[in-house]
C-alpha cells in the first residue's frame, strides 16, 4: 500500500535512491523509446522525465511505482529493466512499512 500522492513521505525519499533512479530514467527518455512514445503514455513519460531531473512529486512517484514493467519498454529492453529495478528498490527501502516494535 503506497502513501497518497500528497503525503510528505514522497518528499523524504532518500537522496541515494533518487540518484539511483536518475541515471536509468535519463537513459530511457533521452530519447524516449518504445511504449513511452505512445500518446496514451504521456503522463508516464512526464513522470520518467521528472525522475531524470530529480524533481518528482507524489503523483510522479505513485504513477511510477504502480505502473507495470511492460509500460516502460519491451521484455528485452535493458534500459527499462534498469529503471524498473531502481523503482523496486525505492519500493522496498522507502515505501515498505516499518517493522513493528
């Protein structure tokens, strides 16, 4: 379960996680390729571009973390895979619930 788009949690994503996402995001949209060039994926393309500039909002985070792998590129796309792996790391390290004490 992800925090809502306006939750302050999104402003606190650690720098190292944002930096790990930045490179793969930049590679995927410079120039945009595959499914990201489709008109219906314009919002997703904008979110990936925001990640490449490290200027993300809660709406960008929510969209990226709830989008399936295939929307970033075909199954053989290494660029899409690197981006998706970085997003999985953000989900695991930042949005996972804290262990109960």
